[in-house]
C-alpha cells in the first residue's frame, strides 16, 4: 500500500468532510424526540410484559405451592 504524505492526507480528509451532509437543528430535535418517545414506549411495553409474566408465574406457583 502506497504511503500518503501528511499534506495529501489532510487535503483528502478535508475533501471527505466537505461531502458530509450535516442535519439541520430541526432534524436533530425531531430525531431526539422520536428516540425518547420510542424508548418510553419500549419501557412501558416491557413493564407490561414483566407484569403479565410475574402474575402468571405467581398464579401457577400458588396452585402448586
């Protein structure tokens, strides 16, 4: 693999960074809000599943215990 001198490397890095499309503040805000909403919905879902499984196991154990 050919070695690149440091000046060429820096120029290539700057060229690649210039190609990046940065999100707007609105896009970042909406995405962040959606992540928090999805995390909350996931937490509620798993809490309900946990409650259902716990109730079922307690019912089974009360029958046999």
